[in-house]
C-alpha cells in the first residue's frame, strides 16, 4: 500500500529528469498517485520527453502562469479528466538574467516584476487552477530556497522567494477553511538545470560543504522528494503555512 494510493496530483516544473519536480513525480507514482504534469511554450517538448521516463507516462498540459486567464482554462481541462484533485506541486521559478549574479542594483522594476510574478504570485495562480477541484480538501506544496538571509548572487530571486513564503502563509489562511493545506519545502542547493543558470552557484555548494550537520549532496534530490510526498499525503493533516527545511540542517548552524 502506497502513501499516495488513490491520490490525484498536478505537478509543475518537470523539465528534465534532474528537475526537483521530476523526483517528486517519480516517487509520487511509486507511492500510488496518478499525476498530470504541466509545462509551457517551448519547454513542453522537453517535459513530454521527460514524462516518458516516469514509471507511467502522464498527460502533459500547458499552463502559462503569466497569463491571468490561463488558470481557469487549466482548471477546466483538469476537470475534464478528473472529478477532483488531491494535491499539487509548485516548482516554478524564473528571473531575468539581470536579477541574478551580483547585478542587484542594476535590475529595474520591469525585471523584478517578472521574477516575482513567475516565482511567487504563480503559487496563487496554481491555487486558482486546482483549489476549486479540491472538493475533499487537499495539499499544495511549493519548492523554496531559504529567504531569511541574503545569498551571494541570488539577488532578486531571493526577494521573490521571500514573497513566495509570505504568499504561502496567506494562502494557508484563506484556503484552510476549505480543508486545503499550503506548505513549502526549503531545499538545500541541488544541481538542476535551473540552478546551473544561476551565476556563482558554486558558492552555494561551497557554503553547504562542512556546514550542514547531516551533510549534503548537491546531486541527490531524494530527500526533497520524500519530504514533499509526505506533505502531499494525509500524514500532515494539521500542518499548513509551514516552511520545512530539507537542507541537511544547514539553516540551524552558525558560521
């Protein structure tokens, strides 16, 4: 018997099999869930190709979180397939190049707006698409990176992650009466396609080496997938508005 037997999940953010979302999708299927993946634009072909590597190839539907009208269309499309949804994974993030890599002071609002919209407000957009289908309650989990401090090179994406954390708390307040939980996983650095696009990513690797009490492997996302699947299950029925660290304990240590 799997932890997610009978669950229907919507999973965003699968691009390649190194994506954090891929690890979640793979484990969710092994634990009994039925899943739908979402992607957008030119990334759709990559997501479809990667979907074939999963234990059971899922449907892939387009979801453009930057389009204000798209959530309703996605809700209808999912509703045509399933009569209800039990959970969703938010693994969406993007910032223009000027927002990363030490050019914090050069970024303009037009750049920052894109980062905040796609990386933080999109959690609310995902809720717009799936929460109406959560007739029996459900769990929405977002992938985060600690926003309590500044990080080298992370710049405006760090600001966007702070907005993501605040957004999740407010969503938990407003969706809680409907039985919908909203939580985040604050993961340590993992070498994904997205991470490799961050100038100075090696600085994160260097910071974690020797600081995380449990150790940390930037090539192993298994612990993140396990924690996410547990949050998507029924095993945390009274937990919402939480940020759970899966970082080897790095966040709890000093210099």
